[in-house]
C-alpha cells in the first residue's frame, strides 16, 4: 500500500495566482547526458489579490544549480527547495527571478516535460510537464511571453524549434549552434514546446483570408518523408474551414507540425508548434488504413482549431478543461462532417460516446464535464471531458441554431482573447449573443451521469391526435445521489403508414415542418400532435440531439419500418442497431433459440439496396460491438453475449452467403488508392463482406482474402484481408499471412503497431499465451506507449472474450502489466488499468475476480498518484 494518500485538488479552493509572470527568457542547452535550463522570469505581484511574501514555484525532478534575484545570487536563507517546489522568501513587488536547473531528458520515461524519442529531443507540457523543465508558476492562468534560445550540437540536432517565430540563429563553439524563437502571444506554460533533432522538413504555405502568407512546415525523421502529404492537405483544409465557419484566421508567420514516435497521447496544440504522435499524423496509402486517414484528418484539424479554442482563449484552471476540449472536439467533428458523410460521421461519434463515455459515466470514475475535484489531472483527459463536452456544445448549437451560435462564438473569442477563462464565461457569451437563458442548461456542466428519457405514446383515432410523453431521470453517480432535471433539445419526426414524414403540428400551435426540435426541461412533459390520421411510427432523438439513453418499447416491426423508411440517416442506423441488439439479447438470455428471420431479411435488403449510401449500408450492417452490448446489460455475462453475437453473425453470413459474394464482386478495388468517401465506402463494404464470409469458414472467401491481401495497393484492403483471416478458424493461413506481413513491414513502426493490434484484439488469435508471446517479440518496447497500447491496451479494451476469461487470468495479467509499467510511465499505466474498474457491470463472479486484480495493484508500495487515483476510486 502507498503510505500516504495523494492530495485532492478542489475547484472550490481556486484562488487567483499571487504573482504573475510577464516575460520568460529561456536558454536551453542540450547535451548527450542531460540538459541545462537557464530561465529568467519577469515576476510581479498580482495587484488584485492579498499580497503574499513568499513566491512558490512548481518543480519536479529538477536539480537546482542556481537562483538569482535581479541578477544577484540568492543566499541559502532566502529560498527553500522541496520535493515539488522552490520557495523564495521576502519577494519584492517585482523582480527578475533567475533559475538554472539540470535535467535528464534521456532518462525521462514518463514522457512529460523534456524527453528524448528516437534520438530527438521533444517536450510535452500539458498538463503539468513544464515544471519538469524548470521551476515555474505552472498553472494555466499565468500567461507570459516566451523567448526561447536552444543550443545543441549542429550535426546531431540541425533542427531546433520552439514556439512562435524564429528571430535569431548562429554557430557556437565546439560544433554547436543556437536558434532563438519568440512567441508574441502570452501563453500558459502548458503550451510551451521545444524540439531538437535531425529531421527533414516538408514545406508548404497557406494564404489567409486577409492575404497573409503563412509558412507551413512539417518535420519528420527522414524515413517518413513520404508520409506527410495527407496531414499537410488536411491542415490547409482545416485552416480554410476555420476562416469560413468561425471567422478565425491564423496569427503567426509559421505553423509547424512535428511527428514523434514516443508520445503519451494523440497530439498537442503547442502554440505554432504542434507535436504529434507519429501514428496520428503520418500516412501513405500503403501504410495507413482509411480509419487512420480519417483520424489524422480530425486530429490535425483538432490541434489547429485549438489555436483559437484553447490558445488565444485558454482555461483558467484544469477544472475548465472541457472549455477547450469539448468545444474543440465539437469543432473538429463538424469539420470532419463537412469533409465526408455527415451521417456516417455522426454514427461514429455516437457509437463511441455510447460505448465508452456512457460506460465511464456509469462507473466509479463518473465525473461532470466540469469536475469538482481530482488527484491527478492527467486522469481527467477522458471521454467525458472530450466527447460528452462536445455533445454539450452541440446541444447549445441545436438550441440556438447556427446563426446565433456563431454570434455567441464570435462574442466569446472577442471578449476573452488573451484571457484564461471558465466554462461559465463560454455559456455567458452564448447567452449574451442569443438572448437565450441557459441557467438550467448549465447543469450539464456540474452533474455527472447519463440521463435516461422514458418515452410513452398513445394514439387516439377519434380525435386524430398522437400523444407523446417524455420523462427524464438521471442515475446517481459518486458524490451526486440526486440530480435536477436537464435542459435538452429533442428532435423527432413521425412516420406515416407510407413511411413518409408527417407534417407536425402541436396542439394550439402553428405547423412546424416534418421534423422538429422539442425543448425538454421538466421531469415529465407531454406533447400532443394533431391531424394525425393513423398511428405513426415515431423517429425519436433524430441525429442524437442529446447525450441520453432513450427508452421506448419499440417492436421489431417498428424497427424494421424505420430501417427502411426513416428520412433521418442516423435513426435508420440506430434502428438497425436496436434490432440487432434485441435479437442478440434474446439469444443470450435464452428467450429465443433462433435468429429472428426479420433481422436476416433486413440485412438482405440492405445488401441489395444500391440507392442508400454504401457507407451507411456498411454501418447499418455492422453488428453492435461486444463492448456496447456489455454496456447495455446489467450483470453482464461476457461469454453468453459473445456467443449470441457470434450466432447472429454466422447465421447472417450463412443465410446471405450469395449476397455477400455478390457485394464483394460489386465493389472491386480501383487501380489507384483515393481518399474519397465513395472509395472508402466501397472498401468498407467489401471488407465487411469478406469478414462475414470468413466467420463461416467459407473456402472461396479464403481465396478472395489471400488474393486481396497479396494484390492490395493500400493498407485498408491489405489489413482488411489479414484481419478477416486472423479472426477466422483458418489457423494455417492466419500464421502464413501474419508472418508475411511482419516480414514485409517490420521496418515501419506504425504498421508493426497495426500488426500487433490485429492479433491482440482477435478473439481467435489473441489468447493470453499469444499475448505474452507478442510481448516477448523483438518489436515490442515497454518504453513506447503505442506498442503498449497495441498489445496490452488492445487485449484489455477490444479482445473482451479473452480478457474476461472465466478463470480471471486476463485480469491478473493486466494487473501485473500495470504494476510493471507504473514506475516508468504512470500516465499510461493509469489508462491501462481502467477496464478493471468497470467490475460493477459484470455478473458477481466476474466482478469479484476483477476487484481482486485491482487490489493486487493497490497493494503496491510505491504506486504513482495517477494509478492510485484510478484504482482507489475503482475499488470504492
Ligand atoms: N490537449 C491535447 C491532448 C493532450 C492532453 C494531455 C496531454 O498530456 C497529459 C497531452 C496531450 C489535445 O487535446 O489534443
Ligand atoms: Zn484537444
């Protein structure tokens, strides 16, 4: 057991900083055995708070070499160095504080602060990494101008980068050189970045709406030069989109992107110098799948959009994280929707929200999008802060409509440019610009949990009225037993017997079109629609206008009707998922023995439907994931759900075998790879057909898979074939293709990660002994988060049948790996352990075994604050 509990930080304890920093001058000397950081801070007392005589600067794992005040050495009696802070006594009203520290980037396995990754120096300062570089007021409401001079060996590190614009460079003695950067925009330290390495530079440029020319540069290791085109193209599209949709222009002369292999998260929005995990920015058709292309498109846009939503206007404190993350995810998802199919995009976001965020919201780590407390802030970069945060902004967009929302965002940026603000400031700008009262709506920011909407309806033929009643409730979450009602937009339509949307007219109101948005504010509300000549089929919560669970007693026939007729593409897909879920649950619970023929006929019709967007067809045909089915089921029995799902899959594949072969032939691969919605949809459908056919060990499909694997000119098709074979019973073919794949791609770390993940996530290939063997593989590397994620993360997060093996071996395996990783990279260890904290979702024996594994982790003497927080909350 850890001897002391980490401190809990609370929003209610927020105080303005007692000191402010106007200017930071850094001189960073990079060496082979460490780095010396000389820092000069222009510090002054904050006039708006009670004066304090001591200045406390944050610092971790630093070796302090010197402290000066206004250029004078400070005597030992004037300062105190402790574990995580440097205190300067008798601070004058203003002074230049000079600090020299020595750090060891080479030994930094946490990947926070300054570290080395494949021979290059780089930084990650969000959330509290800057204090691992030098002593500082490391909090987002302290905003300063930074000037950064980097010195290093010219041959090893010809490229030296920092935020802002380059202002000076010169050679130095002993083969060294210096480059100096100046960032004119005041920023919190979490946006600081520095890079030093032997990198190649890809140039491009962008002319902004006002005619300024911005140099775009991408820096990668030489072997990756051919993998930059997609990110650069996406960047230019995102820059234009932000001008057109939000009126936001870029503000520096240069915008830089750097790719690094070792990175804890996806990417980071450092001012003018975005740093990316290689897997989220590098792509070529041969090495990256369509899903990766999409991911890059959205992450490049996301980081770019932060330049306004995050950098120009930043967060006052870390409780406000969703201010920048929720808004920026909303912005990037709208951007992505504008690039391809809006419906398919929405389906992907909702799928992930309902699987991962709803699970988080019903577990021990449930927190509001503006949490009230935390132990370790890096644990709060969650699907709740990001994805639910984005849904909350989306609801404001739906309630206000696009014009007033834009007016609100204009006001927000104008009013708060250069400030560190709160989610409340954001909502207030929306209110002020629109005249709408969002008082009740604000509950979304401080109440956790997923609201449930129970819908009842009745039709009265005599009065030709249709009555809909909507009741809302929200289950308790840790520390919040009772919830007040939420304000949410609820879009709906009513389908007549011919499948057409009916004209909607609420009693006592004017007609309001064929789809309308209701304002839900009360625990229970009733709506009466008039002039309805026959009982309609309701299409509820169109486009998923609110992040809620919807309960309505749909019959399978109603769902079939929606699948074929709903004018809302999202709800068509949703109906297909509800139908499949209902069928799978009935089998798992033993209420039915055979797969309902209606599901087969719905799928058959979809396969033959060439009027619908093939991308939507592919989504509708995808069965709900096991993770989603678990999320829906109280006291889940993983094996039973998995078997029922497999039964549905194989029975569909058997009944539709000919149709699947036909679909496969109807969507042949074009001669050259194109990243277009049309081609991606064809690949999705083709690979889905292949996977279904291989699930029934279809010999002919194995031939198709082998030849697709051999001839593919892109990674989507190659990996699609490989995955289908790996997940089939063709053990020999599986091994042959896996070996061949590794042979061919072993020099490319991103592709090797795909190779690991395909095996680790496979119910067939990813049994525990095989996972252990993968961890012994030469390409596995404990220091590289992507490798850890692609093997251990994929096993515990995606390979649910094997992870939940009834003997509990998956759980103790995971506990062991978390214990092993925690001392070197606590951030990743804490993320890895989280599947074990979901024990309440499972049947009692499973839950017990999961808790035992958690207790094993908890028993470790030196657990990090990161892992301690997740595990201790997970056990409560
Ligand atoms: N702000 C980045 C993601 C990020 C978050 C935390 C990090 O370290 C704890 C690193 C990156 C984004 O939203 O893209
Ligand atoms: Zn972000």
